[in-house]
């Protein structure tokens, strides 16, 4: 059943991105196009109700920062969240990351708690000391963040107000980072960090479900800071002009995903990036933009002789990994390279089946332009200006 749903999802994505042709695909695109108008009206009405305070935002007495995007996936958000959490923690803030845990498997509730209507507490992926859940229960992105940020609390719950209150009460945190939280308006944000993918800034320009936009590009005006991700270092005046058309005041920071090293998924062995040069490899990933990952491997000098991709957030089976390893053996490939996010969704294989080593590419965010804006952003959060007492304010 799960595989069948994945195939349907994959077909839908191919239709939306116009990788499928024919009468059936064309008819479905027409239906999705009509539904996108309905979706747009619902989104605009929801925003209007929040502006007019028909729907009320909740506050928790601490700083709330959302990190999100206008499109569905593919902007490289997780490394940005990690960089922010590190910087704020180093600046003296007590940070908790709140995630909805997309495609995670929630704990089963017993019949007594269901009968009593008990409310489950948020899932604690990390308490800032230990990693407490696996990637299936936590979700791949929260698990990866908790694994890399040993001293940061990571919680998973669809209700971010509930998980935020839990973090404040239990650990006295003073800063909440909403992972993928730009559209989560029920909890009041102090700052909104919005990511824009340089390669596809506004997806295919259509709203869901016909396209990949969650809301209109003009809603970029709500952003406090705008991060242009996946930069190549070349200027993009057209994109900057369009961003400024929607938001004239937000500071813009251009960044890139900088590869650091290769790490073996199962043994932890680290290799320098030089080993990829002129090496024939297999690429395996299940992310929103697989072509971006394959392009990064090619830029590092690798020959991607075999590439396999699944839908975003796919959890691999032993059979899938062994099948791909066998295909790599037949082509005499030196290694398989995947993403770090993919590595946490892979089952541990018997050593006898690992005839081709599997490595993930460790990356970090590198600021290319807007260093002062980045430093100002962190300082603004970590060292806010004190409020003047009334006698000094009116002096």
C-alpha cells in the first residue's frame, strides 16, 4: 500500500513539473490548475483573517523565529536551520527547534488514552543531551538536526504552540526556531527568515496543487531576512529586482551549500573530497531536487555513471539498497554517494552486502554576500538593545 501511494505521488509530481505528457497528464494538469484558484482564495482568506485578528496569534513569552520558504521543498532549508541554531546557541541563547516531523510515524496511543481524550506530549527528538528517537519516529530532518546539534533541544509536533510551551516550561528556553514555519501563523513570529532557491526561485510559478508555490510570491513582503540559496557566485540582477519588487526593506543574504567531506554512512569513516575527482560513482537520493545533488557531484570532478532517485523523504528498504549496490558492482563503480538527509533513512545492511561503500556528502552553509547582514541578524537576536526607562526616553 505504501509503495502504491509513493507511485501515485511520483506520478503527480511528474505531472506538476510537466515531465509527463499525453492526454491523461494534460487533463490532470487542467484539473489541478482549477484547484489552484480555490487554494489561492483559501490562503488569501486565511491571511486576511490573521491580519484582521479574526484568527488570533498565540504568544509564549519568548523569541520566535520562523525559517521557511514560499515553495514546497528543495531550497536547502535544513542546513540553514542548523547554522542559525549553532550561531544563536554560541551567542548565549537557549534554543529549541520545533518541527512538524513531515512523514514521521507517530507513537501509537493505547485505547485508554484515546477514550479519555488525553493529549500526547510533543515527541522529544533531543533533550539537548541525548538523541532519543530514531529517524522514522522523529522524521528525517528533525533527526538530522538533533544528530548534528548535540546541545540543542529538538521537538516534533504538528501543534507548534503546544511544543513551544512544552519547551519553555520544561527547559526554560528563550528562543524557538520554527523549522518550515513561515506559513505557521498560529504562533506569533518575531522574525521571518525566508529561503529562495536561486535555481528555481518561485518553482514553476503556479500555486499548489498545479505548482510548487505555497502562496503568492508577493507574500515575500512578510520576510524579515531573505536567504538566496544554492548560489554559484554569479550576480543575478533579475532575481534581486523581483525580490525588491515584493519586499524593499528585508536584508538579502546570498549563500551556497559548501561540500566539506565524504562520510561513510555505516562506519563513520571520513574521506576528503579529492577522492571524487575522475572517480566513477553511483548517485542515490530521495530529495526534492535530485538534479541539483547530481550536479554538485559532477562539479567536484566525479563521473556519475549511475543515478537513482526516489520521491522526497522516501525511506529505503534493504532490497532497494542491495539492488542498487548490485547494479554498481556490475558497472565496477568505486562508491555510492548520497545526501546526509538520505543517510538517516537507510537501514543498516549486513557487512557481506556492502560490497560497494556508501558515503554521504557533508555540506555546510557558506555566506557569499551579505556577511554584515548575517552578523547583524545574529547580534540583533543575541544582544538586543535594552529598552530605555521612561525617564531616559523622555529626557
